[in-house]
C-alpha cells in the first residue's frame, strides 16, 4: 500500500480549496469594482431634473408599494411587464449595465426611480421620498426574502443576528435609517411612515402629493387606494417580483416577494432578549456623529 497517496491527495485537496477560495474572492472583488465603475460613470453622465422623484428605502420598507402608488397617481396603467419598466431601479440599472444614463433621458417627467442608496450618493436635483418601516417588521420580512430569493436556509434567530450586525445585503438598517433622518430637514426630502401609509392611506398620500406639488382629487386617491391594495397587487405579483427567468433557472421561485403587507409581525416573532439588542443597536447609531457606507454593497 502506498501511504503517500492519501497524504498527497489531502495536500492537493487543500491546495484546490485554497485556490477556489482565492478565485471566489477575486471574482467578488472584480465584480464589485466593475459595478462601482459602471455606476460612478453613469452617475456622472446622468442628467438630473428638478421633477425627478426617488423612492428611497432600506429593503422591505414599502419600496414597491410607493413606486406603484406614484405610477398610478401619474395616471399610469398596468400595461407593463414589470414595474421597473416605468419606475427603474436607478443605481442598479447602471451598475449592472441594464441601461445607461443616456437611456434615462427617454423617460418623460416626472420620472420615478427606485433606490436603496444613502442620500449622499443620489443627485442633488429632484424630490426624495424615504419610507421608514418598523425595524422588527423589516427584519422578519427580510428574513423571508432571504429564504425565498437568496437561498438562505438559516432560521430567524441566525438571520436576526446578521441583521443587527449589518451583515446583510445593503448593510445596517440602523445606519441607513439614521442617515436619512439626518437629512429629513432638507426641503426636497420627505420621510413617510410605512405604518401611516397602511393605516391612513388617503391622508398620507395626500400629504405626499402636496410635497410633490401635485393636485389630486379625493376620488383619485380613493381609486389609487383600491388599485394599490395588497390583494390587488398580490393578484399581479409577477409585475412586481424582481425574479427573472434567468434567476428562476438557478433554482429560485416566484410568489413570495409580496408577503402579507401587515405591521406588527416583528413584535410577535422576536423575543424580549432580541428586542433589547435591537433597542441597544438603535441607541448606538442615533448617538454616532459619523455614518459611513460601503458603496459596492448597494450595487448588487
């Protein structure tokens, strides 16, 4: 028996594993750099307009809902295959090469863009609506999105710790929300509560219309409320779900992007110990004088 064969095989396996890891890191680094360059180039070429509207959020905070509401308020129909056709994801479209700053010129004003970016990476011109949702509800909803769209198999407790540490896509919820709260005094920034939108739709949307300088009749608001209700949107979910055919071929599936559209789920799921950690994390970021973000994390 040749005792060297298993030993050599182990060395080869270790070497290949190390090479695979190094290659994976290199791919990630290269991908981040390419997306960042594309975005920064597009951002430089982008011609912002005063009438532009950016629906900015941390994920799972009412982004799609607000995009669709604004589309309907503009008089838009449901004759699109996906919402991104009428309300594109500003930074991601440019970072992934889906479109260009020049193609954005073809959109008629007022253009409505989606974004998860902090305020400092968005244009100076335009109006910015930032939707804030209860952080515990965000954590629960984000965990379900991780399971349905990002192949995460861990339980909520495992995901919750990642969420508290900011070790999820788009980083820390606490930093993101606090960053936008600090610019809420600017005249072209309006914060809106997801819960207010849910429980007092007409008044909340009417307030947004005043912020945008739009004149909308009470009848129109009632019509939009019905068309943007959770059951109505759920009935045509494929128009809002970001999963594409390519992603589905990779083993992902549709039907879980719009979940329940409710509030208070986080309180029912988290324990008292979890809640205490959440409140402690809030206090840290509220008191922190400087908030910095990692740009590549927002360009996937």
